[in-house]
C-alpha cells in the first residue's frame, strides 16, 4: 500500500486524474470502476478538462459504477445514474453502451441483477483501475461495517450513519433510500489496481483507523490493506492523524 499526501483537494484531484489518464494511455480499452460522492468530483472535473484539451480519449473505455440507491429512477437528481451523467459522462466521449451502473428502480429480480453485474464485469476482463472514496464509518461502495462482508454484488440496508451523511443531498432525511445495490468487497479487491481518495479533516479519523495495520469487517476499508496494488491519495487534512 502506498499513501500519497497532496497539499489540498485540487492537488489530490489533479494527481488522481493523471493516474486515470495514464491508465487509459497505456490501455485505451481500460475497464474503470467508478465512485460517486463529493470526493471524486474534482477528479471528474479535471478529467473533463483534460479531455477537452485532447489529452485523453474515452472512446474505448468501459466503466462500472460501484453502487446505486434502490428505488430512485435514473433521472432522479440524487440517483448515482444522474450524478455520473451530469458530472462526467455527458462531458466526455465515452460510449453509452460502455457505461454500466448496477440496479436502479427497474431492478425487480434483484438477485439476478446482482449476479449479472458481476458476470458483466468478468466478461469485460475485470476492473483494471478502481476508484474509491471512503465513508466516515469506513464503508467502501455501500459495504457497511458489520460482522460479515459480502464478496459479490448484493443488496444492502444502509446504516443510519450513511443515511444521515447522505441526507445532505436530499431535502429531508426521510427521502434518502434505505436500500442500495453495491459491488461486494470481493469485487473491489479483484480490481487490478485501486485508487482510494479522501479529503478533509472529517475523514482523518477513519483514514487512521482504516490504514493503521488492523483489519476488521467493522471497518470495511481496512481490508484494502491486503490489496497488492493500492494507492491511497489524501489531502493534508485527511492525512492529519497518520503518523
Ligand atoms: C459512492 C460510494 C461511497 C462514497 C463514500 C464517501 O459511490 O461508493 O462509498 O465513496 O460514501 O462519500 P463522499 O465522497 O461524499 O464523502
């Protein structure tokens, strides 16, 4: 595991965008795992900027998003589908048929949908580069802390902490969906390379716990310490509690 400390959020965003661009230069048909949330927004902005300058070509890139709420239609402004198109896909030359998001409101055969998602990732050759954020409770994707973690894509009940954290995007906490579909920890760990981003002082405590040397399902991100090619990119604030 390698940890890079950047001076601020902008630096972290540029640094991570450069890694994505280099990945695509080396393998134009890269399979990239994507996250939503506030953290990667700057990276997406930077990737769009670099695309507009002609420095990166997404025409052969395939993407798989980590997770999606259950019960929100793809055009709901808080759905991850909407987030990804609004903040990234609509501004680059990715082919719509190469974009994959799990579940969605139409997913009624949920077990089948989960299995198909994992099969699709496998068929695409597996994820070359997985982008991750981290929840304040250590979740990755929507793999919440608990006694056990799931390897495959599955349905989760969101923890109270996550519902509260995500309520900042909704008018009222009651509007936050209680369930989501997420890639499992196994799917994440199978990615050839992982890039975990964290920014801000409110992430400092969980960064310390997740990467301190102890591995526990109560802090799902701690399992990433077992991955052989993971780069943790932090800004100074998020790195504050690391020694
Ligand atoms: C989102 C996701 C989540 C977020 C995490 C951090 O697709 O998988 O695990 O990465 O909740 O969210 P932010 O970046 O908003 O702090």
